[in-house]
């Protein structure tokens, strides 16, 4: 996790691995956020996200494992 963040459910986008490289993605208050460490900007990308258990990113695909389902979001289009 990035300095200053204590998010229980988050992942870091690796620079050069596709969309969102260098950003932190996290779930808080039933919403998916993106944090850009360079601009210090938080942005809501998707909501609602209920009962999230884990989050992972591979290239432009972000997967959020919830208690009842897995939500896959294409970061290039922001569609599920």
C-alpha cells in the first residue's frame, strides 16, 4: 500500500501494466476509488460495491471479489 493509506481492501496498479499504472485502487464506503499519488486526487470509479473481500488488477482488468459475486471492471472503458 502507498504511504498514508491504511485501506483494508486495496491494490496498486503497476506502472507499465496497462490502465491505471501507479494508481491505488481501493474500496471504501461501498464505492471503488482510484487514488493518483502524483495529483493527490481521489476519484470514484464505480458504485455500489457491496461486501467486498478483495481486489486485484491485471493489465486493464480490475476484479473485486465480493461475498455474493465477483465484479470485473475494464479500466479502459470503465464498464463491467
